[in-house]
């Protein structure tokens, strides 16, 4: 017997808001978190805009001691811990005291963690100052650093791990947690992902010329998913987190339930059939969506909203075609589709988890957030779907089923099917 899985806690650190209530308000209002970054201009980046969460020292002190704040160079760990702790509190869960909580685990993914700490370590080692590196270099730079921090803060005694699959990391983390609960290996899992910010993370993308440079004076216009004038993705950072729990466990403790996870799928295109390190195999994308529907026992006609990956690159029309082919729906029959990246940019390894939090809020609170900067729909998109399928303003509507997917470097894909919970 497979357990039903529900979401009982949410946490988010995004470029346009920190904390779930503020984030929900921001995405409904179409509030952009993309701003001009002077340090990128000083370093002669072509793209000088980005999305960095508004984390204050006061917010940090709610989660870290003064010593920890002094030692922490990794913004990813800060973001991940804040989002994870908010999700835990949001789920009304206690913190383990004497013994570990054997029923609860953590899977928290990332891409590159602690690059600034690496830079500091390289300089000190090259200068012969290895003994002055400090005691936190390893924990700030290991991939499982956020899981380790959260595991110690919460006392989780089940599986504690991290995953890394480029832009698909966050959605994949949720599916790893889902599978562990479905099979009875855990009652609860704290799942999410995070990404650092800054020139050492974003420089490679600027060098690849996949970031926009025309909007340095109008940063809120820079991220333009599905637009004819899209010219690249805007880099962002942050973290998203969710508590996934068996329905039986959630009901036993009268936990808040925000949505149900029906299933999902992860796969790879193998960098064959048109797929490459930076481009998805179209057949693999369609197969991922279709297998997710199959595992979730959902028919294509039941999908109300697609929360797309949609990065504001030349691949957006290909993604829309992939959804249309996978669902067998186009024109007026195509679901409503949006992209959170229009407000917060592409948060890299944190993208999937932040966007999944947004999707859950759409289900729980009954709205569809707008997809900004798409007043000029790309011709390749307009030939597939009706113009009214891309919301320009918030739509207040009782949404039942959302398909959320992310597709990442390395030709990797993840798709999850979320449903409004009905007692």
C-alpha cells in the first residue's frame, strides 16, 4: 500500500519577499524582485541586474548567533536555513530534544554552495595561512551543508541528504521526499533547495551570453518569459522549503494541509536526440510530463495550470510545444501557463523549490499569479496557445490541479503534480 502524501509546511526566501505571507502577497501583486546590482557593473558584467532576497541582519538574528553570522559566507546556507525553519514552524512541528526524531528526514539540494568561502580559502591557502581558515570551511562548502545545519537544529533522525541536478534540483528534492514517504520509509520529510548569489556564481552565465544586457536601467522589465523580446534569463537566488508528510500522520496531529502531492517523474534525455549539456531533448521532456501524469493517475484534461520552467530564453517556445504535445492540448484547450521567473529571475538550483511553494499557494489560496512582461507573446508560443492563457494580472480562481516542471543543464527533467487537498 502506498501512502498518500500531503504538504503541511511552507517556507520561502525569494528575491521579491522573505516569508510565506509576504511572498504570497508579492506574487499576487506581480511584484518584481529584480534590481540593478552595482557590483556587477563594477566588474563589467554585460547583465547588471539580478534577484537577491532582501535578508536583513535582524532576520538573520532570528536563526543564527552573532558568531555564526560572522562566520557564514555562504548566502545559500542562510537562505536554506531560514526557509527550512519557516516550513518547520509553519507545519506546527516540535524540535526534537533528547532523542532524534527517527520518523523525519531532510533532503535539501543545491548547485554550488559557499563559493565566497571557497574564494577566501583559496587565498589563505595560497598565502600559507591554512591554519587561519577557521572551522566552518567544510560545512559551508559541502553540498549537504544546508541539510546538516537543519538536521542539527531540528534533530531529524531519518535520512539526511542533498541532491544536485542543476535547475531541476528543487523539484527533484520534493520527489525524493515524496517517494520516501509513499513507501513508508519516513513519516515526514523537510525538502527544498537553495542557491547562492553573486558574481562568482553568475559570471559563467554572463560569459555564455545567456543573460540579458538591454535592461540594466529597467531591471523589472528584464525577465520576459514567453515574450518576443526575451533576450536571456535574469540570475536570481534564494531558497524554498516544504514539509511533506503522510496523510495519516498529518491527520493524527491535526496539522495544516496546504496541498496533496499526487506524484511525479524525473528523467534525462541522455544528451541525445537534440539534447545537449544546455538544451533539453524534446522527447525526454514530453516523456517526463506524461510519466508524471501516469504516476499521479491524472488525465491531461484535468490540469488547470502549468507552472512552467520558462526561463526567458529561445527555448521557451520549445517548452510550450512540449507541454502541448505531452498533454494533447493546444489553442483554447491549453491550460493557463505562467512563469514565476518573470518576477524573481532564474534562481538556479533554488528555482524548483521556490516555484513549487508558489504553486502550492495558488492551490491553497485560490489564485493564479501573473506572468509579467509578456505583452508581446513570442510568435512560436502564439501559434500553439490562445493569448488569454498567459495571465497578465492575478486571476482569483479555485484551482484544483497544477503541473510544475523544471528542466536543467545536463538534459535533466523533473515534473510534479500537485492537487488542492479535499478532506
